[in-house]
C-alpha cells in the first residue's frame, strides 16, 4: 500500500488549525491547489462516458441514479460528474463489484445529514465501531478531478460533542467519508475531501493504493 506525502498533509491539516505553520506550508485550499496543481490523468484508450442527472436541491437524493451510472460505466467506462452540479447521496451504496472504472468528479458529491437515518442504515466495520455511507471494492478504480466529496458533517460533530469515539458505551456512531475493501488498484487524485462526520478514509485489505487529495476541512464543535 502506498500513500503520498500530499495525502499525509491532507489528513493532518485540520489537526493543525490554530498552530503557526512553517513558511511555505499551504494555509488554505487555494494555496494548496497553487502549490500542488492537480494534473488530470493522461488520456488513454477511448472510454465510454456516462452521465447522470444532478440533484435539484439538498434533499433530492440521486443514489439510485448514481448506482445505475456506476453500473453503466463499469468495465471500461467513465462516470462524469460535471462542474457546477451537485449529486446528493441519501442511501447506503454497495460498490464492491467494480472492474476497470473511472469516476471523474468535477462537481460535488454531497451526503445528506439525516443522522438518525444513517446511524440505522450505514454499513459497519468493527474497527473503532465504524459506520460508512458507502463501500467501494473491486479492481482498477480511478477517482479523480477538481471536485468535492462533501460529508456534510457539521451536524454530526455538533451532536457528537462531548463524547469519545472509543468509549464502549458510546452509541452515537458516525460514518467515515470514503471506505474501500478488498480492492486491487485504486487511484484517487485531485478530489477535495470535505467535512467528514468522522475519519476521512478507511482502506481494508487493499493493494496498490495511490491517494493524492486536497486538504480536508474539519467541522468544528
């Protein structure tokens, strides 16, 4: 498993809030983008482009459309999520069947913040009693673009305030923003991962991982 220094920087940006950083360290998303310009993948063989309808408002759940787009783009295609469009996900998605797929995220994927629903319906993993909005898996997966993966986590952090994640009596569980399992060849680059309800990523039994993403915005109490 390989994780870049850029990813390490992204993971700790929120934790460094309020600490004086050394000269040259990016202090905002714009500074980070300027210092580490995103380079889209080089064009390879032609791929089928699949598009889905965007959400009309913050509660317009397009989970079914997203899953259908993923199935159509699987085995050699690209699901394109255009700039200026938002795709609201309000249901758990099992995406563990993937094989040679690209996700080009130029717009925004945003999860609903219906905390009672997600606590009752998310996927689960025993590590720190974690929840997940979705689970990715398979082989040869590329997710890239200038877009945003938005966990819409502020409500989660407000309601979690004062609790401890490792407290065995804690029954308020929060989803991890991106989760992949049993995956061979997963490449995530350029994406701005924002406002996760809990940890940002969890990769389980994955091989050949490359993660080069922009800084995480951490919700505040």
